[in-house]
């Protein structure tokens, strides 16, 4: 039987007490992790919980965020403690039904197989829904100041959830691709200040949109303008003073209404994708918000590269990525290297979706070595 969608489920919508420490679990319940969209047959030997936990918004306010904790039911037989991956998902839209804590129970999550591959290593996996995806309020899509904290606090929630066998000393990694790569990168940069107390070992970040303005410019008259629209909605949700509606023309208002509750991997999203492909921001605004001082300031706050990840990073990107430009990801890698970070950079032959698949196995292999405690010197010496 199909579960109620998050917007109709009291687990997500009931008012939550957000006092307490970041990462504290507000409530939890057992759930099902399935790759089967028809019968919803659970993935065997995996214990699953949906959680609501405390985190912090881009403005520094306490918030409630939902997510999923997955732990192999079989005993850990590796060295030391069972590792934990705080997994940041990629783009799926801004509607509440897109929340991975819901789609993972329906066999309808396009990253379900990637998550299953991590569980097959014997690792625990915690998957945040990010701010406003599932829970009330707008989803702060690609707003790193919010998403990075959600990833960090998702790891804390998994460690504090009774019955997982995890703890604050659990070896932990942040991992994600595309939107998730940006979130993992932000979690890495925020770790020295916001992530204290986590036994962080490594970060994997692929297809990273580190410079949102560069991504928007790249997609002008390109196929990815729907993603630019979602990014504008995300920034507006995180920073209400940006007042996106005041910049939208009639067409922009119509596009916003269509995008507000859509999941991009659904049939319902097809009209929005067709309406935005090969368009420009000027087609749906009367004034370009991205060029204004207020928007420029918030974009700058959410540009990666001003911090130094404190642990080794595996960063990869498709050479012919048609959505998230390769050049800005390479610039991020150089910024991290110049700040003394230990970065292993990998250029892959694919475009955006293919690179996600190509990068999975080498990323897991690299991460396995970090959990074993093996050293890595990275390749920052490369041009």
C-alpha cells in the first residue's frame, strides 16, 4: 500500500520542538528501504528508520529536517567500528513528495541503487532530506549554508538514534553528487567549525555546483534552465529578503507555480522542462535578480572554495558536463588545493548523468581505503 506523501503525513508536518542541540533526534519511526517500485519488497538485511532531527538554517535559526538512517542488519566484521556515510542526494525538485525519506520507501529514488552499494560494503548510511524537502517551508535547493549543516547534522542524528550501534566516535564520511556534491563540499568546509565532535575521515564530492552564478551563466540558452529556476527558488526560500516574486514577469510567475510542488523525475515535470529549455533568465523576469547587490551577496555566501576541508577529498566531474560546468568545478579543486587541502581530482569522460555512474565505483574504492586508515597524498600537483 502506498504511504501518504510527506505533506499529508503528520510525521513531517506536526510542529516540532527545535530547541536542543544540532543533530538531536526529535522523533523517529521504523521504515522500509526498497528498490522495488511495485511490491515495495524491502532490501534484505537492512534496518531502516525515518527521523526528524534538529539542524540550522542558512540564517542561523534552529530548524527541523527529516531524513533516513540505514544500517546493515548483519554484524560489522571489518576493522574498528562500522563506518557511516552521510549521503547527500542530487537534484530531484522542490516538492515535498521528492523527499528521499519518502521515495526510498517507495522504490522510486533514482539514487537507491547507489545507496544500496554503500550498504553492501557494510557501512551505515544516513540520507538527509535537506531543509524544506518533506518538512514545511520551501526547499533551500543548492543553498550550501543550509545543506552543509543538514548533512553534518544528519550524521549526528544517525549516531544518536537508539538501536543503530553508531556513536560520536564512528568513522564518518560525507558523500554526494550534483546538488549532493555541493552539499558534501559545504559540509566539508563547515566541518572545522560547525561539525566539531564528528570523527570525519573523508569527503566524496562529484559534479559539484560550487559557483552558482557560473552555473546560471552556463545554462543561459542551454538545456538546464529549469535547474536555474529551482536554484532561484532555493535561494528565495533560504533568504526571504531576496523577494524573488518581485522580479518575476507573468511567465515567471506561471513557471514558479508549476515548479513549487514538482519532482523533476516525474511525468508532471515534463512541461516545465520543455518551457525552460534554451531560455534565459530575462525570459521570465523583468529585472535579472542575479545581478542585484542583494542576490550577489547571497550567491557569494554560498560559493565554495573559501574554506579548507580538514580531511582528504575525492572530487570528480564529467569533462562534457552539460548542466554543471566543468571549469568551475576545476576552479574549486584549485582553490581547495591552494588552501592546503588533500584533494584527489578525477576527470571523467561522461556528461552529467554518465559521470555520476562512472564515478561511483572509484569513489567507493577510494573511500574504502580512507575508512581503513590508509594514507593518500592526492594529486594537487597536477595542473
